[in-house]
C-alpha cells in the first residue's frame, strides 16, 4: 500500500510539473510506467480481497453450528453471530428445540437474537414457553439467564422482542428452581435482568417501557434498579444502541 501511494504521488508530480518532477520526456515516460504499475497493483489487491469480503458476509451452516458449540471465556463473539444467515439460523432453531443440545442453548439463544433472522423470535418464545418444574439443570438455568439478552439483541430487528421483555418484568415467578434460586428470588432476578436487557437496546420504545414499569411498581428495590436501567438506556441511546 505504501508503494502504491508513492507511485501515485509521483504521478501527481508528473501531471502538475511540480518541483522534483521536471516535465521532460524521459521523466514523463518513466512516471507513466510508474502510474501503470500502481494501477495494476491496486487492481490486483482489490480482486484478491473481493472473494474474502464476499465469503465473510454469511456463516455457513457448519460454521454457525460450530460457533455455538465453542467455549468462550469472554462471551459469544457478537460480530460472528451477526453473520449467521437464514440457513444457519434454521439449524440453530433445530438445536434449540432439541433437549440433547441443552448445554448449548444459552449461546444458541444469543446467536439467534444477534442474527435477527426470520423465525428467531418464534423459536426463542417456544424455548421460553417450554413447561418446567422442580429442579432444573445448570444448562437450563444458564439459558434462562441468557434469554432476556437474546431478546435485547433481537429487538433491533423485531420490535416484538421488547413486548416479551416488558412482559417478563410483570410475569409471576417461575415454577421451577435451581439450587437456592427459587420463588421471590427468581422473580426478582427475572424482572431486573429484563429491565437491564431492555435498557441495553437504547431504543426509544424501551425507554417508554421502563418508564411505565417504574410508574406501576410498588417495590422500592425494583424501582431503584429501574432508575439505574433508565440511566444505562440513556448512555446506550447516545452510543447508538447495543
């Protein structure tokens, strides 16, 4: 790239006759050769990058599946998940409906939300509506924790996801438990995570929902969380969401 810029700079001198590029026929011929070389080099770079850029647009089905099967210590890579296409999303929906894939459900939920593909909300809702009672396993609990943030990502593509988040702030406590998490404790976790996830969107409709929740709440602890969520929303809105 530096070589190309140098050649183009020489071409500029050739056409303008500026200092260092005397307008002699010999120098002009030499610089014409340089210009042609620079154009050819740049064209070659553009052609070599084109296939890479095209292939980077959408993950294959195998790549989409592999994405959610990996272990990440800093969370699912969002930019990769956003590249999941229709075929990849269909495969992730199949996996989400398969109890044998439960250990990957948390990342599948997030990946579907980030993909924004058609059918993602319906698949997420179907997972959330699955009847559960008694003690659930760790994988199910982790997926339940990921659920509001999957909806938060999806809200940028499908506004109905905000309705689900708002409903989670008013739903009853889950019927199941995970270790010491049950009843009122789970209920509080569900409401607060839904409020935080809604704030993360930075969307105007999310702020209105948070304001409605605060007006309707009679729980001082939840109201304090909602005020914090509205402050977070303001920051995300200034950043452009997400």
